[in-house]
């Protein structure tokens, strides 16, 4: 990820968290309001919240909250995936145990005539 991409993603995340354009500028270092308003409008167009006045501290806190929510979502997905993988592993173990028991079970000798 380039630094420009990172800055854009940060601006989007701050806008999604409800930061004002000026709050976003204080965090990302954008020099023009127009550049930041582009991402605010993008978020508005996608149903995200955009609040009015605030401070840089509020912007940073909202940004941290947004990232924390993303981390929770990722962790939740990871837990669901791990549970699915565990279920598959247990099923594979049961199949392997059954196959091993079948191999180890004494075979009945065929009767000779």
C-alpha cells in the first residue's frame, strides 16, 4: 500500500467514523479542503455519517473507534472460520479413526471346506 493510498483510506475511515473535513485534515495532513471533501462526499454517497464541528482529538478517537470496530469484525470472522475448520478437522479425525479401527479389527478367517 502506498502512502497516498494509506492517506486516502485514512481519510475515508475518518469520514466513515463521522469526522468533519477539518478534523480529517488535522489527521491526514491534507492541505486543501476540496481533497478531503471528496472523501466526505464519497462516504455520504455510501450512507456513512458525517458530523459537523469537532476537534482533532475527537477525530483521532473516532478513527480509533472505527479501526477497533474493524478489528472486532475481522476477529469475529476469524473465529467463525476457525470454528468451521475445527468442525472439519473433527470430522476428518472421526473418519480416520473409523478407517484405522477397520484396519486393526481382527478379520474373520474364511472357512475352509
